[in-house]
């Protein structure tokens, strides 16, 4: 069992007369999380709120993407910020005038449905809004935890390796959309965009891929169209 996430199965050994009997106990340790996620999803749907879970490794440009999205995308937007420590990213979002609440996970490597539930009560996003959840920077554990979101988005940047989808297949397999950010840096780095698209398709044939630059605005219209597509 993963000590941090608590995910996996549990095996127990029992001793009978003259022999050792191994009993495997399969326990869905994420069952409670899934129940809370379903509650979150139903609550959001009742208020016409679309939740978008943004997942990535640290430094992919999630917060920069959010800042530009808040400034340019029409309609009400709210943000839940997830980080192990500090409120630095939440402060950046707050400076745009967007409602935001911070979730600090401490040693935790992901947000879960209970954290989402508590954050929703603090934030109280407006009916009909788009709620962005900026998950903790991590390409492993966030893929395992349903928050009650409608859409899972994985963001990578051209400053990362082309092989990211192959090295972290569970994250990319869970995604509805892959955003390749920092397209403005593509001429200066060793990143093969067509090959990256092929790697995504190999682990998740249904996922869409958008390449953009949150800094320059290149192809941001494709991102806004995806977010607006309910």
C-alpha cells in the first residue's frame, strides 16, 4: 500500500495447524473518496458549475494559463488552488480579481474529494461558473483521486521531455484533454511535438491535444473553446 496515498490492496497472512495460509484482502481504499466525489459532482451539476481539474508536474505553467484564462475568457470563473505549502499561486489568482481559495496539503501529494468538498463550501462559486482546480504539481497521485470534476486536463510544457506520456501513462490515460504549453519556446528546446502527440494517442486514443502558449496567447482560442464546451 502506498503510505502517502493509501491506495492499493491489503494482504494478510494467517497461520493454521501445520501450515501457513495466505488470505488476500482486496479493499477498495478509495471508496470513500469516490462517494464524496459523486456528492461534489451532483452538487456542482445542480448549480450549473463545470469543474476542470488541472494536473501537471511543477513548472508547466498552470498558474500562468489560469491568469490569462481568467482575464480573457467570458463568464464567471472561480479557482481552487492546491499546493503543499504557501499561498503564492492563490495570491496571483486573487490579483486578477477572481474568487479563489487555497488548499495546503502539507506532505500530501494530491487533492482529494474531501479537500474539494471543504474548499467548495469556503469558495461558494457562482451558479453557472467554470471552476478551475489547480492540483498539486505531481504526475502520479492526482490521477488516482476523483474530485467530482467534469473534465481532467493534463498540462505539460515543451521544456519537459517528449516521452512524458510514456513515463506517466496512468496520468495521461485518465485525462480528457492534454495541453502542451510554452509553445513559444519550441524553437529553443529539444521537444518533438508530433512525437509527443503520438505518445499521447498510444496511451489514450480518445484524448484531445492542444498546443499553445499561455504567455504569448498563441492558440488560446482552442483552449477557451474546449473549456466552454459543456
